[in-house]
C-alpha cells in the first residue's frame, strides 16, 4: 500500500512561490503525471514528495503517515521511494553495473540474485553489454537509462520520475513508454511522473495533473483533460490550437448557440455562467472540425463559410488553414485525398460535442 496525500503544500524561493497551496491525492498503484511548462513547479513538488526539500506550509503523508511538514522531514532513504532525477545524478566513479546494483547491496540482496536482477533491468533499458563502462563513457541518453535502471531494480512502492525519457531518441522513448506501462501493471508500483510532453503524459497516465505557476489547473483522466480542458491555459497547453472568438446567441442548455465568424450560428455546450450577448472563445481541435470542400456550403446549422488560406500535406492527413468571414484563422484537418486550392470557398462544420467554450 503506497498512496500519497499532499495537503495544501506551499514552497517558496524568496518572493516566488514555486508550489502554491497545492493538494493532491495519489492512490495506491496509480500512475499520476505532473504535466506543465518549464518552471511551473513540477520538480519542486517531486523533490518534496521524495524528502529532499521541506514544504513551507502543508504536509505530505504516505499511507496516512506524515512524512513531511515544515517542522520535520523524514529523509529520502527512509521513505521507501525510488527517484530518477532530471539531471540523472548517476555516480561517476561507479560502473553501470555498480550504479544499478548499489540499491540492492544496501538492502543486502545476495550476490547471485543481484546479478540476475541487474542483468534483467539493464536488458529492459537497452544497456546490456555496457555493464563495465563508467558514466563518462556513455551518451546522455544512456546515462539517463542507468538512472532509470537504478530506480527500477529495487522495485520500490513508489517511483518518482522526473522527465526520465527526455534524452532518448524517439524510437527508444516509444519503447520505454510501453515498458514502463507494463512494469506498472506487473508490479503495482505507484508512479509519480513528471513531463512537459503532453503525448507522453496521455500515453502513460491514469490521471494527469496539469500544473501552471505552482498550482494544479486540472486533474483528470487523459481523455477528460484532452477533450474537456477546464480552462484556456489547459486547452492551450494540451495543444488545442483553435481558440475561436464567438458571441453567445442563446444560453439554453442543449439548445445553446454562439455566433462564429461573424453571424453564423453554431451549437455548443456552454458553461452554466454564460449569458446571451457575452463574448466567449470556442476551443476545438483541428480533427474535430470537418472541412466541406464545396463552393456552395450547405445551409446547415453548425457549418460556417470560409476560404482556404494555406494547405500543408503531412502524409496521413492534410492540415488546412481557413479564414472565416470575420478574418479569424482556423486550422482544420482534412482528408489527404481531397485536393484543396488556396482561395477556394469551403465550409467548416463544428461538432458541438467536441468543443469547449471559455469566457473571454
Ligand atoms: N533552489 C531554487 N532557488 C530558487 N528558485 C528556485 C529553486 N528551485 C526552483 N526554483 C524556481 O521555482 C520555480 C519552479 O521550478 P521547478 O524546477 O520546480 O520547475 P519545473 O516545472 O520542474 O520546470 P522544468 O520543466 O524546466 O524542469 C521556477 O521559477 C524556478 O526558477
Ligand atoms: Mg523540472
């Protein structure tokens, strides 16, 4: 059992609060990712969970036991957690084998078992054959894998990983995602994972905590955070490129309408606070818009006339930028089989189920 409870934790550096009044409960066996831009407080929070830094306010408990308060911090080595640091922190004077085996030696695991566990984990992270090298003889990505192997080999109850795949090439990173996911399923380790890569967060996590300036903006399953961002900041960070200015025509539950591109009515789900006449933004992903490549746009509600501004062929899809009547530029994904000319009149159909509306 290894659930983590973070209760109203604040950490300041001078005048800056790197983490502000933050609460988060991570369940036993859960994979939670802290996702957010550089400087939002991810590493600071992880270091407090690990016991390397004390909170200025609040408390951190594991399975109900208080581990950190401003007055007292149980040291890292007595927390039963493994951590991979953002800058790896492997021991330069130890070989790859010695780096990885160290945690097992401390735990007095026998020599034969140590050898087989170290060998297994080095194979897992693609370092078989490099046991005798020193970190100075490895690439950055390989050093990162040593750090990962060192934390995995002891199979702790809780693993704290700070951007553990950031220095790997795309192919190895993809493989490691699958390995981490399978490892978690097999061992039931509770993972707290830090990244600023939204696709990595979505691929791995049970829940994602989107952080911004020391606070959690949204906590939820990847699908929820992706399709229903809580506010503009989250929408923007989750790669939601279209934030389209609109005006509320009618605020009436399922029958709500906004005008887009000037005067064209589009059905949407509105926040409860919205009122007719209010200026808002409709957030919608390019793949949730449908391009109707026809000069005479069908006069259906939710279809807005536009002109093709730019087309980019990407192989499996085509990204198309169109301009609405009021000059708003919108990105739409189109079928690569459709030929589109710049300047061509088209229609853009909005799917009301996949848009979110935020107050301006
Ligand atoms: N030891 C420190 N002294 C002073 N300021 C610090 C210290 N550590 C972190 N900060 C500041 O606290 C804020 C949060 O830093 P943190 O390292 O937690 O960010 P992060 O989300 O991990 O960013 P990145 O994605 O770049 O690693 C930043 O503004 C940073 O400059
Ligand atoms: Mg960091």
